[in-house]
């Protein structure tokens, strides 16, 4: 069983489903002073490290969570739920007076979108140096999700830790990192094995505008995406994955000196319950397929990338059919069936 460390947040997620009457483009609007009744209420554990770890665990990997909680009832609840997901929490920390991270997810039942209100901390006060020193086991991969003020220091710690452990390193930058440290992040990407971003993040990190990236003309969109990937290859990015929700996803790498980019459309889902955690599900589905195929010498690099891309899309499509970021995650056999179906339809 291969082992993966997942570094990032562990949260208590509270889901409220409402019908939003005030419609504005890309906004969920609530009337000030109003009393709004929720159609549904649900609590679940979440956070980038937990969600990706849960997806990998379900797909047959041993996932370790590097995150922090406090010692309150909420913190103990998060720790207990992580245990129920069969994640290894040996290296989680229960420290400090700052409250555990809590997210309130307000979902629009009509438009099938959501807004997340977050408080507390699971990342900033986690002692990564201490956790790495304590970790004596062999590790195959490390996944670094959203970080805050100490993000550059943590990146450098994990880059060196991955080299020491001879482990692969995957990374999904947070909006905080992209807004506050874009140049520093870009210079470090050459040290990362797989970089995950959604299209908006990929554009923002480079200071790009929308342009033709979302053009209705598929040829224009394809040319624009090739140019975007080329700009990242100029920073010596090894493997770049870019997602765009219902518009599908791309993966690119320089293979034998030539840039190769592959695209797959997203599966059409009629009954979307909740899009929370779709990105994390994609990451776990992609990584699980990518890591599994690493040892298959007869499989070409091109096929490995396409299978991993399909694995990400399959897992993401399954999660959005249920409420919560860890419900709907696929087991290995189910993922492989959907991967084959997606690749047949490309």
C-alpha cells in the first residue's frame, strides 16, 4: 500500500441549502436583515488535506493528514471524523488557543453553486518542521494544499523533505498564495512534480485575463490553452493540470523535448447535489491513477497522463452527485470503470 502525506486544512463543514431569489451573475445574494430558512442542514468533516486524503484512502492508498485542530469539542469532533474515514492522524496537532477551522457552506439549490464562509485555523499554526522531523516512515508522495502566511516557508520545507524521502510532490496553490506571492510561487514550480490549478487560478498566477480561454470556438480555446501551458513550461513545470468545472480539464507535460497537452470534457451530470469538494475529488482521482501507473513501464507517458486526467474527472463527477466533499468518492474498481468509459468517449 503506497503512502501519501496530505498537508493542508481539516475543517468542520456545515452545509445549508437555500433557494436564492436575488439573482446576479456569479453572486449568491442574501437580503440584509432577512430570516432565511434552509431546506437542508448537514455537518461533515472537510478541508483540502482531509478531502484529498479521503479520496486516496478509498482508492487504496494510506493517507496521512498534516493539519491542526484545537482541543475543543469541535477539534475533537474533527479528529474523530478523520479517524472514521480511515485516515492516519498520527501527525495531526492539537495546539493553541485559535479555534479549529469551521466552514459554513451556503448552497444555492437552483443554480447549484455555493459560497463558503470560513473561520478558525487548521494550517497557519501547524508546526510543519516538527511533523516532518517526527515522520520516520517511507513515503511515496506528498500533496500540499492551501497555505496561508507561512506558505513559502512550508513550500521550501516540503520541497526539501520530498527530496530527502525521494517522494513525489504535488501542489495546489491557494488564492492567498496567488494574490500575495505570485513571483515566488512561480520560481518554485520547477521543484514540483504535479501542479494542480483551476483555470482562474492558472490565469491569476500569471496575471492573465480571460481572453479566449473560455471562447465558444473550440479552436480558439485550444490555441489559448496551448499558449497558457507554454508559459508555465517556460517556468520548467513538469506536469500541469488545469480544471474548469463543467468545461472539462487539461493536463500537459514536456515529453521528449516536446510539449504535450491533453483535454477531456467533463461528464454531464443531471442531478448535481453539491459542488463542494469537486476540486479535491479531482486531485485524489488524478493522483491515484497517476501514482498507480508510475510503475507500468510498458505504458507510455502520454497514456498515463490521459488515464490520470480521466481519473480526476470521474471522481469529481461522482462527488457532486452527493452533499459533502467526502461523500460520493469512488472506490478503485468503480473509478477504473468510469475511466475506461471516459476514455472511450473522448
